């Protein structure tokens, strides 16, 4: 348990949660905020046994993020590559030419749901039982984002085949237990909430079914407590332990196919949702199954998270962005003090460079990084860069992500763009040359 929030903050969080539970008519709702590695505040509303932090609810699609962690562990070990076609590891499906990375990011064009009875309300079987056919490929590869439960069922099968064990056993031993999430299980273990549907026009409820989803378990099978979900939020904030390398976690949070420099957007990385809300980037995942709604989202800049679990099929207004906004406003993060650090390049390399007539600033950042971007008030492209072993630099984000940067005495070479010390410097290797007449009125 981290340090508790202030009493005034607790009142704000409680008031917001209570209103969402009442207005959404959830039979029960548990929620909390995460800071400094654990729950800093939590509450249970409605019919929740005590302690409310130890009651299991179904996570739904938050299970996908756990599955993604298992896949990326295999990638980090060299057992699989994101550009591998599925057929290399799970042969015989109509999605065999789609890549592991495309499946993780929901851009493989796989059908949203598995064939047959609706998998969320009917027991599941093996991959062979699905009898996948060409019609279960609904879009071209990397054509557009298309959320696919089926795709994550296939990723769970990949994990099981490469490990030689069931998906459930792999995520338990490689992800959940190392994180201390001992109350997260594939099926409910008491105390656990019963899934409920609430009638739209009357205050009455109906029990929802619970079952083993079979091969589709990797898309939404897990159950967890608020305490365990809080621990997973701490994982997403960077407390990864030995489960995942910090750089791999950062890779998961990079949106696929969305310009993240835009002021507002909703995207998907590798097994995580990435949202831009009121100027803040939130990373995590929502979850829904018949009878349950769940969510875990973190603000990695503020180093805070919010979690919620409810036993209702539908009807709750969004809660977690509001909880994070309340916490940010009431108790803003106090950042570390600035201290001097040695730049990763000689000082004379830093400062103003020109792309054509446009001025850009190259500056050093903490952690041995460089940043190249337009001067304040000017439009232009900006990226951070990290040094490679060969002395060149590589873009980490923005337009120049993955692009090589070479620093010479009189110019920067960035993916064929040349930046010079003076606008269109005639002594630098400007592509196409510079007019011999020079600047004129």
C-alpha cells in the first residue's frame, strides 16, 4: 500500500465513484487510484463484501494485455519476431500471412469475433473447433485498425504452442505470480462477484453465465481483485520486476497507425489502449464480459493509475479518466529536481540548425538522448534520438521514428534531409545544391 491520498482528495474520488455507481445502477463497483507502487485509495460501492479489495471480478479484455506481455517475453527471448507470419508458429489458419505484430495491434484484418456461438456467452473449445475459414479475414493486412477478439485467441494459441504449456499456465507462472497477482485466475475463486445484467427500464437484475472460453480465453478469461489490478497498474507504470524489460513496456505503449502528436486521439499499441484525454496520455485497457465491466489506465507522466471493477453488463459512464484528473488536480506530482548532466555530444553540435530556411534546435536531454525540433511558436517535425553502437543516432518517436541521424561538422544528415548551420549553406551538401546567386531582395 502506498501513502494514502489526502482526506480532501479521498472525498473527491469517493463522490465521483459513488455517482457513477448510482447513476449507472451497478450492483457493485470497486475502484481505486494507484501511486508509488500500490493502491493509494480505494472504495467499494453497492453489494460488495469486505474487504472490497479482495473480491474477484471478471477482467474481460484486460486479459489481452496479459497475453501481449507473454508474447513479448517470447519476442525478447528471440523465440518469435513481430514480423513473423502467424503460419510460422500456428500453421493452418486463414490468417497465416498476417504477422504477430499486426495481431497484437489489431491491424491484421481478423474478424472481430470467433465463429459459432457468441464466445462470451457460450463454452469454448480448441482452435480446431473454431473451423476458421477465409471469410474470417475481413480486411487487408495493416489496412486499418479493427478490434479482434479472434486475433488474441490466436495469440494465446501461439503462446501455448511455443511454451509447450497451456495459455493459462504460461500467464500464471510468467506474468501473474512474478507480479504478486495471486488472486488473478482463469475462473472465479471465492469471494467473487456474480455477473449481472440490469434491466433498462426497472431496477431488477438477471444473472449472467460464466464458463471456460477455451481457445478464446486469452481474449477475456481472467478474473482479478482490485488489489491485483492495482498491482498491474503499477506494472504499466514501470514497476515491471523481472517480467518484462522496461524498453519493451515502452514499446507496447507506442500507438500503431495514429499520429500521436495530434491534440486528441484514441489508439492501440501492442496489447494496450492508448488514449489522449485533456492533454494527457493514458495507457491501459478496458474490459467487458456479460455481467462485468473493468478498467485499468495509467498516466505514465504523472506516475498515477486508476482501476475499477463492476458486475454489470452495460451502462456505466467512464470513471477512470475522471479519477486520474481529480488526483492530478488535487495532488499534482512533484517532479525530481533538475541537476546538471554531461551532454552526449560536444556542445558545439547543439543549438540552431536549418532545414532549408526553417530553424530547428538540437538539444541534449536527460538519459543521453537528443531532441531535434522547431523553435517555439514555429510549426515543424520533432523527434527524440538515441545513440546507436556505431555512433549514429536513431529516431524514437514522431516523424523520424526509426530514421538514422548522422552528425557531421557542418551538417546533420537525417533520412536524406540535410540540416545546415546557415539557411541553405552553400558550403554544405544540400540536396540539389544552392543557387549560386545566393539570397537576394
